[in-house]
């Protein structure tokens, strides 16, 4: 069999045996078309999974106190999250908050890793110790606006998602003011 010569960039000469080209020409078309179809299917499922890796989740979050959290997706990239937060305030009293957030989720280059941003409202109750014999008020209810910014990673082939977020808030009553001490590390069971 005669070798064929191909010229690239006018200077480089490659020698390719003719029988290699004949072998490729004799290969059935169905074997080359099937892997391409499988590749398209796999890539489309990766995109779908990165858009919404789960429908709902329940879990805990901790860093500044302890929180129970539940998240439910209403669209591929939008979810509601409800958080019940307890903080012992280092022995100074007790704080209990309920926060509801609407979150927008976006994909990142790493499969399963997503960012999210959102906002919502919160209700809280604080009871301080040591004010029982004082004229000062030892308890109060509060309400305010909250934001959230975070990252979440859904573990492949396990119903577990882990997250890290920051949840700043602004209390509208009870003296009001900005607070940045909320959010934390989360672990959720996904459905």
C-alpha cells in the first residue's frame, strides 16, 4: 500500500498510510453517531441537574446559634427558604427568630456548586436575663428585612447539600438597626 503525503503550513510533511483511511471509511456510520447522541444526552442532563439539583430540602444551620431550615424550589433557579433560628446569646438571654427568604440561584463552573442571593422578612423575640427586678423591659418582639448571599454544593449521588451563607438584617422596630451576625454553615437532606 502506498503512503499519502499531507502538507501542513507549507513545511511539515506527515505520512499517513492509505489503509488507515480505508479502515475509517469502512467503519459503519451507526457507531460514530451513537456516541455523539449519548454525549448530547449526558451534557443536557448535566445542565438540567446544575439548574435544579433537588426540589426541596430540610436541614440545620449553625455558626451564630442553631437554625432549622427548609427550602422549596418554585422554579429551576428560584426558591423559598424558611429559617427558625435560636441563639442563647452566650448566657445573656434567648433570641428566637423566624425568617422567610426568596432566593435566586445561579450555576457555577463546578458541577453541583451554586451561588444564591435573596431577601425577605423576619420576626423575632428576645428575652434578656438579669432584668427581672429592674424597670427596664427584659423582652421584646422585633421585625425587619433580611438579605442572604451564599454558596451551596449538592453532593452527587447523595441526598445531601452543604451551604455557607451570610444573612444580614435590618430591624425596623425595638431600637432598629443593622445586624450582620446571622447565616452560617448548613447541612440539608434533599428530596
